[in-house]
C-alpha cells in the first residue's frame, strides 16, 4: 500500500504525510497513556485545556464537508452561503459556548454523565431516552461521516492521482487506530494539532486567492460581472449570479434555489449545530465555565476563517477558471461524453460535451479533464476552451469555464459535473505545488478530526448508552465502544464508496444536523434551563421530532425522497408526495420537524407528572 501511494504522489509528499501521520499516532498514543478509566476515555477526565477544547470543537465542527463540500456548493451558487458563516459563528460558537456550554458542563458533572445520550437520560431519569438517543447516533452518524470521508478522498484523487478506494481505505484505517486506542483524549489532542494546521492553511489560501485575482474589490467585481454566465439549470431555479441571493418567492420552481440555500444549507447546518452529540460532549470535558469563556474567541476566529475562506474561495474560483486559468501539457486524447449535470430517478440529465484529457506532468498519465465545447444543442450552454499549439506536442489551454463546468469528473464509467471536485481542482490548478501538499495535510486534518469525533460518539453510544443500559453490565462497555467504532467506520466506508456526486457532502451534512436538532434539540435545550419539562414530554418530543424529520426526508424532500424511491412506489412515478406543489419539495425538514418537536415537548410536559424536586435540585442547584 505504501509503495502504491509513494509512486502516485512522489517521495516528498509521501515523506511529509508519513511525518504528519507519525505525529498523529504519537498524540493518539499519548491519549492512550493518559486514559486509565471510562471517564478518561469518554470525557477526558473533565480536565481539558481551553485551547485544546476550543480547537477540538472547531476542528470537529469544520470538516472536509465544509471546506470541500460546501466550498464546492459556493462555487455553484455563490456567496449567499456566507450567511451560513454568520450562523456558524453566532449559533455554533457564541450561543453554544455562552448559553449552552455552562449548563451542559454543570449538569453533566453533577449527574456524572459521560456521553450526550447519558446526559439526556439522567436529566430526565429515563433509560429509554438514553438508549433511543444512543441508537439514533449509532445509526445515523455514519451517514455524516461518509460525507466527510468523500471530501478528503476527492482531494486525494484529484490532486495526487491516488485511487479513490485506496485513499478511502488508508483514511479509515488511520482513524480507527488512534480513536480506538486513544479515546477522547487522543481525539482531542490530535484535533488541536489538526485545527492549527487548518487555520494556517485557509489563511494562506484566502490571501493567495485575492492576490491572484488582483485584489478584494477587483475579484468581487469580476464575480459580479459574470452573473450572466451562470449555468442555465441554476438560472431556472433562481440563481441571479454569484454575489446575489437567489430569487425569493413561493409557488414557482424558479424560487427553489432560495429554499435550498436558506432552509437546507444555511439553517439546516447553521442552527442544527446546537444539538450535535459529538460537539455537546466537548463541554463536559472542561472543569469550569472559565475554560468555556476562553474558548469563545478561539472558536469564533477558527470558524470564521475556515468556513468564510472555503465559501469565498469557492465562489471566486469562478473568476479564476473564467479569466485566469491556463493549463499547459499534452492532449492525451479527446472524447465525446454525455456529462451528468443532475441525477434524477427519471433518468440523469446530461450535457453532450467534447472533452480534452491532458497530461500536465509529462508522465503519459492524464492529470486534467476539461470541457472543450458543448455538442449539438448544448453548444450554446457550455464554454468553449481556447487551445493554442506550443510545439513538440505541447498545448496551452484556457478553459474559460465556470466552477461548475470546470469540475468535470469521472465517477466509475460515467462523467459528471461534480461540485465536490471544485475546490480540489482549484487548488491543483491555481496554487503552487507546495501549497497542494499543505492543503493535503489540511484536508487530512479536517477529515480526521471530524471523523475521529464522529466515530468516538458512535462507539460510546453503542458501548455505554445501548449495551450497558440494555444488559445492565458495565465491565465491558469500553470494549463494546471500540467494537462500535469499527462498525461505524465500515458502514461509512461502504456509503462513501457508492454515494459520490450530486453535492452529496453538503446534503448529507444538512440531513444529519437537522435530524439531531429535531430529535434532541428541544429536550436538550429546554432540559438545561426548565425544571418543569417532564420525562414524558422529552420522550414524546424526541420520538415525534425523529419521525417527522424522517418522514419529510423520505416522502417530501425531493433530493432525498427520489433516490429512496418509496414515493415512486406509492404514487407510480413521482419523487415527492408534494411534487405538484412548487417549493415544498425543496423545503428542509428542519423548518417543519423542529417546531413540531418543541410544541410536543411543551404540551406533553404541561399535562404530565412533574419531575421530583429532589432530582431537580441535584441537577440545577
């Protein structure tokens, strides 16, 4: 395996990556040495340094799904995604740390809770809540984890010509080793290092991009001037350029993009962060409110730079591809392909294109695939690349593409405009070689920091929240937690291998964030502040929130309901039960399920037996 990797990416890259991985393994070993009991393994002994906690929180929050997945979506839809940065900082950092972090830490300490489900279960004195929450986490975090895996592997496949399946296998093995043995301490130590690498890298990326485009004002003005060149399919659903919000309205398909950007991508992730199990548990790893307060500034700066840079650079990549990109090399071959622009259950919508397959490095291997022009009816839709002969078989190519039409990618035996490839292709083309290596470490860091926390949450949910509660046995919970981690990794690998394309990364992230908020959010948030919330209310809220959210995804949200195919079976061909009612199939379930879940919690709590005063005094006093 190492020989294959070395031959693909070169000695220097391999050496640096090996040194980086050795540092990660050392920190994982350090976590292992400092883990002596279940509390150490699950909540770091509640003595974590504020910098480590804040960087771990940020690195867990910001993964390849944000940098590659949402950065690619910004390349398609523009800077309207910067509203997600605002939500991430205000909700994900300020509200989470200032208002939720302290109560979570105090109640978690008083109840001796080691996991997020255990916090909920002990707060409401309910074994069912703990088991149910543990099962939801164990079953659905692999979906989110698969999105993160895809983000990292897409970059490796694009930038270093590494086989996608090989990258997937290497990633997964490395993560499994240090999470299984190091526990939460190993995870948080590595997160702090990885978060630092991410912060340095995105800062260089942002300033280099503006420099390459002539400055901040010049870059943004050029992007504004390109509005007429947005892809026709995006214009049809409301895109008005990369520096404008999509067209707002209701009752017509031309407003779909506004609802996708605002309800799914901005609110789905922006407020869904409030009830993320792998993030909330971080608050229980520090010993006092003082550590949380120190973490606000660190976390805020980290989130602002990482997400803000990814979304800004993703949008500005359109200017680079259109006006500045020059590809030099030898044309290995040309081919006419039906390139998938959108996957649907009624058949993929394709664009016939003539492609150029170019060897940039002179090794006889194709390094870049470009659209030469559209064919037939697609000729007016696609940019026409400018090709200039340089002699000795060398050519100079100016693609004149947008980010979406530049990101033509081969997936299996098919070609697709893959938004998840926009950021990797931009890095490969626009940035110097040394930065490609630094960005490799950044994406390794982003992926590994988030994945390690996700799989740690899966394992502890299976071991402590499900196994212990069902069997009543406590002596082997860590063993079963480690087994759960391995199961979660295997499931995520399987999903990652088959779910590339169709901005899956951003969609899967939004689905998981929304599911967590609808299921856990009301009981978690109200349970921290309100003594009158009852066990029955919490149980009803969690079940209703989970069912409504799941039903909306399976039956209404067209992007997900279509591939699931249940609605097609029921209706005989439609992809959503509300397919005849424009915009409803684009509305994210978070706007429906979360309010219903909150209302259920309040109503049921008001009519059911109140908790015992003694238990409440223990929680709050």
